[in-house]
C-alpha cells in the first residue's frame, strides 16, 4: 500500500478533466508536490501544482520531464487520445496515432520514471484504461486501451519485485470534454479521481469506477454474444 501523505506525484494530462481533478485530490490527501503535465504548461491552473511540459509520444520530451522531476514517488499515466479510427475505412496513420498516445506514450513515460521511483525507495504507478479495454466498440481506441491494459498487467509483474506497485483504472463515460457529445450517464471527474487515489492507497490491482465497468468486467467470461448483441441477430 502507498500513502499519498507527503508523496511527490506526477500526473500526465493534468490540465483538464480527470487529470485536473487528480491534481486537486492529491493535494487534498496531503501530497507534498504534484507535477501536472501538459503540452502547454501554461494551461495548468492549480495554484500549487508544478507545471511541466510533456508530449508523451515524444521520447525527447519524456526524457526532459524525467530529468526535471527526479523526486517523483507516484506516477499517474492519465493522458490519452480518442481517435476512434475504423479499422476498415480510416487511414492506418490514424490507428497508429492512437497507439502512439495511448500505448507507447505511457510506456515511454513509465520506462523513464521507473529508475526515478526506484531511487526514491519504490512507489506506485496508476494507469488509466477504459471499459472499452474489454469492448471492441470504438475501433482504434478500444484496441489501444486493450493493449494498454495488457501492458499494465505485464508491468505489474515486472515491477513488484522492484518495490513499485501498479494499479489499473477502468471507467466508462466521464463528464469531460472527451465525452461532451455523449448522451449517457457519466461519472464526475472528482468521483473517478477519488476512486483512483483510493486504489493507490489500498494497493488495489484494479479499480472499476462505475456500474457499467463492473458489469462488463463480470461478463467477460460469458459468450461473446452477451457482450455483442449484434452477433446474436
């Protein structure tokens, strides 16, 4: 289990949505310092946060961020993209772009910060997934999040002997810009952030942040037609 009291955290995508809520919630739980990253650090608005420029898909940007944030003990891979490219009709470059942000981006960040966490006595990594990690309904987005989920499961095994715990968070629709056009029940960013940090502090392997996510996870052992009703037609 990881105490957030006195911790030093880094939140990718910390300027808005869930990332912004996480920055605030970390300070509320007693974090000593929170690095909030964004492509443009001027968009970071929390008065106590340490703004940090970061483009997660750019190795040079990731290396520069890691060099500046050598005191991190908690890494939160929150930044992501939602391209939703269709596998048959969309340009392959759109699919590749989604994977660069949602799979390779957090991998680059994790690889850069694992030595930092180790030097600081171990720590915790939280990776943000989606209920669509388990449902192929959003093309390249679903595939990239499924791959990221698998990455998290592998990293958890690799990093535990090195004193670093790994939590994966899955959630459905959240009331952020990314889901602004969706007409469906949504969690608040604050609720998701609170559950995510609860997961870190309790040492949870996974956090399922809403009812639809819990229902889908429970149904993964069923026949595929139960998850995809169109297959039963």
